[in-house]
C-alpha cells in the first residue's frame, strides 16, 4: 500500500501534512516494504503479536491470523 494514492491522500488529509515517498530520499522503498513484511511474517510464524494498542488501537496485542495445518 505504500504507493496507494487513495491511502496517501487520506493520510495527508488526516494529518494535514504532505507526504513524500521514501524513494525521494534515495532509499529503496520496495526493499524497506519487503523487509517490513518479512518481519511481520516471522513474528506471525512464531505466534508473536504483530498489532499493538499504541500503534493500531487494538484493545490488546494480537496475532496476525490463524495457522492452518495441511
């Protein structure tokens, strides 16, 4: 979602500050995003919370889904 124009515009409206993609600062945003997803995936695999009250507003730290055994 980092290049989602609808999302960016809505965040800008909410915070009343224009946003710039990290790429404008010479940082590969696709790499940063891939690392974030990898970090979240490992936490989920280890049954560690990936969402927290102070960052997402959930009532308590929560896991990211349910494991399905095949």
